[in-house]
C-alpha cells in the first residue's frame, strides 16, 4: 500500500477520533533527533570508522591480488605449466577469499549491516521509551513523526525538545543522578 494512502488513513482515523472526543496530538521531528542526539551521532561515527577499516582491509587484499596477477602475467610465458597452474589456483583462491570477505563484511547479511541494525535497534528502543514517557506525562493520545509526512505543525505540539531531554537523561551515569 503506498505511503501516502497509509498517511491519509491515519489522518482520517485521527480526525474521526477528534470529532468523537477531545484528543491530544503531538509531533516529533525525528530528523532533528537523529542530528542532535549524541548517541545517534556517535554510532554513525563508529559505523563510519568500521566501514573505513573494512574498506582499507579490502583495498589491501585487492592490491595483493593485483600484485599476484601482475607477477603471473609478466612471468607466464617463461614459466612451466605446473607453475602457471599453481599461480592460477592462487589467483582463484585469492579472488574467492576477496568475495567472501566482502560478503561477510558489507553484504546484506554482513557484519557491518548487522552492527548497524543492532545499534539502530538499541537507539530506537530508547527513543520509543522517551516518546512513551513524554506522551504519558503530557497526556498525548498520539505522537506522530513530523519528519515523515507533517506539512505543518503548531510549535506548541512539537515535543522534540522533550524527547531529546528524556534521551539525554538516559545517558547520565547512575552516580550523577
């Protein structure tokens, strides 16, 4: 189902609820939370460093493969058939190892993807807890993500600062509380 249809259905449900009784709707700007919440920035920086490390390791393996291929090409005509077969096998093994390395680290099931998913899950769990707490404290019936489909929102109903405040409270060490 297209996203705009889902958004329209949600809006109609909220509108009908508003007509039946007094409801309170707040909104949060998730793009602002991503930009301003330190843990999001730290995890993104950590993932970038890990990606660069993997990329550098990949480049080193690729240069070693290229070196073996170049040596093979320059010596191929003057070498024995056994040496050529041995070098061809070595190149094939190195190519397979490079493919496996790439799949294990940056593929859809790779370590970087898994690490990113785990970090996002942990952070989004904290965001959800903060949203739930703010909604309960301020007695909101709904809090929507204004970054996704909100064209206008009265700043009085923007709870982004409250969510950020709650999230930052989670990061205070226990001995400082």
